[in-house]
């Protein structure tokens, strides 16, 4: 069963990615995303504190999609190979949004506060990938 918030996330993420590809991430506002998604500005702002929250929602959606797939490796593969295969799987899931991802990565240095605020969730997602590969997710 799909969570109601996931139903709302899809058009928001789609609008954000489309706008990022068209304009560049730094030129996209939450109001633009609200208009592009069909969600009211007030509702979007209630759900997402900032544009980085929309990106994190997309990252979480990619992780849910990856988790629903068969592991892309054999149990006998080395930890390095398992990690490589898991990362490639996620790259494949991101591939349809190549232009948007490139625009976002190009513009992220303009938002260091947003990147710092997102760091805990990014680290949590990365730890999940390491654990899925059978590697420890704590320590250096």
C-alpha cells in the first residue's frame, strides 16, 4: 500500500526535477515547484521546509525503489563488488533524470547551508547502502 505522502511526493519531485533541468536548480523556488506540481504553495511549504527537503524526498524515493529490487550481486561477491553493484543500481534509477541531476549538482555549491542541513540524512542513506553491501556503516 502506498503512503499518502508518497502520492504527494511524486508530482512534487517530478516538478522539481523538470524545473531544475529547464532552469538550473538555483533558479527554482518552492513556489515554482508548487505551481509545477499542482500542489498549493501553502501545502508545499507545510510539507517541505526548503528545496533541499524536496531533494531528500527524491533520494529516499530512489532508496525505496532500490530496496524493492533484487540484490544486484551474488552473496559470494566481494564487499567491494557488492557496493559497486548497489551504487550502479542507484545510478541506473537516476539515469532518467540525468539533466536535472547534473543541474542540481552544478548548483549545490551555491547552497552550502542546505547541503550542511541535509548531511545527516545523506549519511543515513549512505549507511544503508553500506549495510546492504554487508559493510560496517560506522567509523571512518
